[in-house]
């Protein structure tokens, strides 16, 4: 069932943008300003019974506004019952040990068999809707051939919180990797900007004008005569 929320603006709020006023007044993590803007443009907001579609329209004092929140629509990717190595799950989020070889997001050439397809099937109705769509909130990624822990939000509130945590680098992310040869230093920091490779668009490469990328590594074990096992801690990215 769709939800209808009715609010009345007070005199001090007059003149504010509608989308900003709604976001501040509602204070709901599942209703970001961009989401409210899209709802207004879609005809979900009424002022004294008249539909308003301009998110930048000014708020009028002592006026009743009614916002209709539609049910979350099904996600476009299809749910597929694929095996998942689940490390933790509650009503807010799920942590998975992603297998090497599994693509995270559906994309041309990999429209099925992805982590998103598997999560849609596993989580089902427990996905309450992110941006109005019943989908898992993927807030970070791992390459297809990389295995490791991934966390996905099941609610809009959890998605917003996890996004903020990743943006603020409040999470400790570590990788173990096998490398060919031995590094000059057992432990060190690699500070080199990354950007898309100039000729191979599927790869990243060190570029002068790339995005900042800082990784701290420590050698865990030598594996003569070929290389060693290292642990990498991401500071950025």
C-alpha cells in the first residue's frame, strides 16, 4: 500500500524550496532530497489538493501539503537463486563472502549470475526499497576475479549510513594478494593517482591527473622462488 504524508508549513518556513523543506521536515533516511525531487516531478505532491511538479517552488505558510509515497517497484535485474556464502545478516544489511568469478552488478555481457541477481532472490520481500526500487544497496565493489567480503544494505536507512561510512573512510578494508617478485621494502605506502588506462578502457593505470589512491602494504610471507603474500590496507578508494 502506498503511504500518504500530510504536512503544514509554518510562517518561518515560507519561501524555502519545496524539496529542501520536505527533506528537512520529514527527516527520513529513505527520503533523500534527490528522491523527493523525483517524487515531486512525478506528481506525488499536492498543495491544497492541487498537484505541484516543480521541486524549486517556494513553500507557502499555513498551507497543507500531501505527499504520496508509492510502493517500491520491482528491480529490473531478475532474481536468481544462486549460492551465497553469507557471513552475517539481519533486517538492515547482509555481508557476503563474494566468490572469485562472480560479477557484482549486471552489465552488458553479464546480465545474469551476478551478486545482485543472487541477493534479489535471497532477500526477497525484506528489501524495503532504495530510491523507490526494491533492490539491494551495493555501496562498494569487488572486481569479478577478486574474492572477499561485501556488505549490502536492505533498507534505505542502512544504505545511507553505509554510503556515509565509505565516503568518510570509517571502515577498515584489507586485501591479501599474491605478487610476483619481492618488493624492495617489506612494508611501505603506495601513493599514486589512478585513472582509466589510455588504451585498455577496462583497466586502471597510474596517471598524473588521476584520482588519489593510497594503499599501505605489509609482506606476510615469502614464497620463493616466485614471489610473496602481502596484505594491503586501503586508505582511499
